[in-house]
């Protein structure tokens, strides 16, 4: 794959990958619901039947266990439905407010929390992360040049395509001579001894570790645990009360959280829980607690579009001032700001700057973890939509979120009259 193609791929799926030794289990028989029995939950709106048909067809076609989708128009929640099963073993259908792992969409929350600190003059966006966190001397002196601005734009000097420490727990534990599980502080200590892949600010390269550092910045400046700070300053002002940081193990799932399924039923050595034992990929092969700021949040599709709709009216946005929203979508200077595939990286969002781009998108964010997929989009016309899946890839192995995206835009473009009913009051 060429450098340009790889860059496009990473931008498009914002893939939070992992590198663990995996082995297949005995393949399970297909669990695809019968066409006539696919569970669909939420308010039935005949005028939006094309959305029901679209998602239902996609779930069946790609053999997806379960999905949830929500759409806003003019700040109203006009569509919110669940499809398929959130728990196959118990036969529990997905509900519109069910919680899913949202992976890298978590970075948008981290970004807002950071920019709020910049807005209130508690943090300088050009400050170096090394000085803010008061870190030990790094092996690579370039560490000291990495700024908050670099981290927000994935230009800090780390490249997940080369090495993503967030999914290298066993390796890091061995190097530090510390037991599993490890936390973010251990990951940072290890990375202080690792050379950067490029000079800070030189180019864009997707980096979960950069957002891990931003989570620690939030804790240092606010004096609060990362999750508590985000809930207080970002979610509470929007009336979002159910979003929370997730847990790794299946036994730790919260109420109404879906079950995650690997399409190939693979296993890997556990780095959380039963250390060293073979476990399903979603439940112990990597640490969701360690992800936190880069990718650890749980949310419903309804929660995500409520968050996105907060930016519909910048003047009255409850969480950021218009000038700061402008900073969030500002084009980075140099090679990092060059458009690839019609977009450039803003702060956690991919920005599609022209209304005539193929998908008419203004901001998009997406995420993928073993095994969940998520997509959140704000369009130029003020429409916001989110879709969540409890598996990651389709039957051809390609990311579900990307395969689904174009279908949504076609359905929205072909809808002229949206329901007057606002479902936000009844779905929290």
C-alpha cells in the first residue's frame, strides 16, 4: 500500500487497531436473523420507512448481530431505532438507547474538554505536553517539542501504523518489569524511552497515544479523574447522563450495554482479567480502561447525535464558544493540512470543508475496536446522524461504518419532510 493510500485508509476509518497474537475458535453457525423476524425497536414512523428498510437490509446483508441509528434535524431527534440483537445468547433486541463502545469517537469528547481549558485560559494550546505533565527526561529530545496542538491534530510524532502502544500491554509490562494489567501511566513511562517516528508537526499520523497524553493533561489541569472531568464539563451541560467510560471484561458490562462479537470468533492471550488465558478479542485481549481518552467511552446513538447537535448553533453552543469551535475545525499548517479524500484533520474530527464534497459532510468522526464500530457525522445542511454496531467488519472483512456511510447520505438527501416530533425528551 502506498503512503498516500495508507494515509487515506487511516483517515477514513480512524482505526484503533491492536497487535495481539490471535487464533480462531471453531466457527459458529451464522446467526443472521430471518428476514421476517429481524427485531426493530423504537418509534415506528411510516414517513421514514426508507431508513428502516436501509438499516434492516444492511444488517441482514452484512450479518451484523445488532445496530442502532439516530438522526437529528433542526436540533430535533427525528429518528432513533435499534435493529437486530444486542445479546444473541439471551435473544435481547437492541434498543435505541443501548450503550455501545464508541472507540475513537471518544476523542471528540477529549478534544472539547481540552479546548474548554484553553478557552478559560487554564491551558495554552501551544504549551508542550512534557512541561504540562512535568514528565521525566525523555530518551528522544523531540519529546519536549510536542505541543497540545500537535496532539489534537495527530501530528505529535507517533504513528499507529508503525506502533500503537495502547495495544501492546504485554510487551510494555515485560519492558518495565511490571505485572499486568498496566495503566496509562505505565504506557507513558515506556514511551518516554521510545524514539518518535517523525518530528512533531511534520505530518499527520493517527495516534491513540497522543490522546492518551491529552487525557492526562485534563487530569493535571482540572485535578479530577479524566472521566469525571468530561462528564462534568462536556456531557452534563448537554443533559447527557448515561455516557460513561467502559470496562474491559464481559462481567463488567453496564446495564443496557450490548455484547460484542468477533466475526471470526478469534481469541488472544488476556492482558486484563485472567492474565495469559485465551479469551475472546473483545473481552480481555486489550484494555478498555487504558484506552479511556483515546477510545474508552460508551454511548448510545441518541447520546452521540445530542452531542453533535450542540454545534448546530455555535452562538448558543452550551460547551464551546464560536471562536473555539473555529479552532476545533481549523486546518493545520503544512503537510498535515493537505486534504486527503476530500477532508483534512481538525481536532479529533475530519473536516470536509466544501459543501460540494461527495458526502456533503462538515465534520465526521468514527471508531473501531475489537469488535465494535461507530460513525458520527455532522452535515453542512445541519443534519446529524450516528450509527453503532456490535461487531466491526462486514462479510467481506471491510469496516462496517465505511460501507454504511454512503447509504445514509442517500436516504437523507431523498427525505424532504422530517417529523415534527422531537424524541429527545423521551429518550435519555
